[in-house]
């Protein structure tokens, strides 16, 4: 056996051992669900919206077309100054426009923190807090579908993230990442009552948690992932509802996509290393969601081991790096075709379907580019991603 095969099969063996340990130790969770449930919950909608005048009107229209009625006074848009054109649009719709004061604290999490602390100081509280990005658009039944999960007692829930700008292979490839998170990871975790992985927008937090925090305590570059880990470590019930559909915009330019993903990688690595030992400890304790702790502890390790082993085995079999890369590329193209065919909600032209199928493997490989930016760019921090 040559060294490439030895490396490949060693990685595959480690992957198998991790899966066996996960199977033996993992078990369905038994959460203590919320009992403080209202028949018609009072809902707040929070929208960080700095310089989002180009897109926010479509979101507001979709909010007020919901089959579950939303009060205008319960919608809050967060901006950084009164000269923002978003302010004018907010006032035209009769919603609340909250102007931030602590501008030195830069992140979506800090924007939400400032608003929630202001509401808390004014004794304004709600049964549910929904968080959206300004470029989102909601299906008319989104809120109604999410309330079903609230009435089941879940403290947090996320919906199905569909794609708005499906006219570009880069944006579709970016969206496929969220499809994998929701329709494969989260849907499988829901079967085992495991904790969900939230992805930035389109989710709610139960009012009891906000009352407990008196703030929004997640401020990293990936506040969604930070929130997901917090829920796991604190045995907070979370779920996913694929029938609650909202639409989101993805970057159409490679440079913008890399900028976004390098920020995500930094946020992921920061939160993972910060919590890895607690997650590992809970993975071997008799906590109600031990399976969830194990899944978050392992993170992307199983995927890296599996595809890494496949890569090295292919090199060992073919004795050619180039041929191994070609085979792996074609296998990923096939995987992408299967994903696109299975996803009935995504209707693409034949040309765009083919472009996406052959580009998506390159998009996945470009995560290495984003990773190297994370490694070597010291000033990588929060910055606005344009939705124009």
C-alpha cells in the first residue's frame, strides 16, 4: 500500500470511529418545552437595516401581507443615523425606526442588543421575537407556520431559506450551502430532537429568553452560530419548520462571496474554539441533549475527514493528483445535480442548471481561499454586505 492510500484509509478509519462513537453515545433529546404559550402571541419583528433602502420595502410589504396579522407598532427597523434613506421608508409604513447610538460596537448582534435593551428599559416585552435581514421576503404563511412551532413549546425555531436572486451560478451555489444546513442537517436533527444550526435570519426567540437575558447576548461575526451553541449548552429547545418559507439574497460576485465567507469562517472558528471543551465534556455526560453537544463538538471534522480520505484514496489508486482531482470534481458535479433535481422549489433554466452544476464544486473549493484570508488577514471584522 502506498503512502497516499495509507493516509486516505487512516482518515476514513478515524471518520468511521467518530460515527460509531456518535451512534453509541448519541440518543434522542428530551427537552423541557415551553409552557408559557399564548393562543395569539404578541409578536415583535426586529430588522437590522443599515443603508438597506434598496431592499427593505419588499420585506415590509411581505410582513403586512401575512395571514397572521402583524401590528405596525411591533415592527422595528434598526439604523445608524437619521440620514439613512431607510428611515423615510420606515416612517411611510408607520413602523418604529430605532437609531443606534453605540456605533463603535459594530455587528448585527450589537444592533439587536441595543434595540432589545431599549425595549427592556421601556418595559416593552413580547411573546415572540422574530429576526430578519432587510433583504428577506416572507411567504404569506411564514409567521403562521412558525407559530405552530411556538405552540408546540419550542424556545427557538427557524424556517426554510429560499433564494431570491436565482439568476446567477454564484448566488445559487451560495444558497446550496443553506439548503444542506436546513434540509439535511436540521431536518435530520429534528427527527432526533437535536439542536438546530441557525443561519443568520428567519428565526424566532421565545419572549421568556429575552426577559431572562434583558438583551441580545451574541456579538461575534457569526452571532447565529454563537446562538446555536448557546442553545445547545443550555439545553434550550430548538426546531426547524420547512413549511415556513422566506426568501433571501445571496452574493452574485465572487469577491463579495469570499469576503462574506471569510468572515463566517472567523466567526465559526472563534466560537468553536471558545466552546469546544464544554461541548466535549457534555458529549460524555448524561445531559438531555448529549447528541447535540456531540454534533456541535465535531463541527465540520467528519466532513473534512470523509472528503479528505476520498481525495487521498483516489490519488493512491490513480497515482495521479490531476486525475484524482478530476474524479473528485465530477463526483461533486453529480452530487450538485442530484441536489438541484431534488429541490423542487428551485426552477432553473437548462443553461443555468448546467452552469451551476459545473461551478458549484469550484465554489466549494474556494472555501480554501476564504480560509486563507481568515488565516492571514488580521483586520478581518464585521462589514456590511451590499444587497443591491
